[in-house]
C-alpha cells in the first residue's frame, strides 16, 4: 500500500489485490516447463518442427505402409517430447 496521505486507496482494493494474487498463483501452478524454461521450449520446438516435416510427407497418394512408417517416426518424436516434459505432452496429446 502507498503510505502517501495524498492518495486514497479504497478498502475494496485489498480484495482485488488478493484475487489477483490467487489468479497468478493458479497460473504458475498450471504452467509447464515448456512455458517457463527457454531451453526446454527450444528442444520441444525443434522436435515439433521435426514432427511437422515427417507428417507433411503424407498425401492422398501415400500407401498404408508408408503411412504406418511415417506414424511410427512421429510416435518416436512424441516419445522424446514425453521424456523431456511429460506435462506438456499431456496437454498436446490427442
């Protein structure tokens, strides 16, 4: 609180300040390392890009065997993501 008597601070401000503190705490508890750690984000972003490059090989002329091989490669990438950050993996899995 401001100690300067020229400023009026409503008694309702304390409740607002408390609600903002609770909201901030809830956000930090729900965040993953992907959202807070740059090194982890960089690793996962590289893996997601790799998965994108793998998946773009699928088109309407792709045979079922090729699709199976591509999906196996993609699954390996997702396992690497799961090893790095399981909480983020839980958020992105379908």
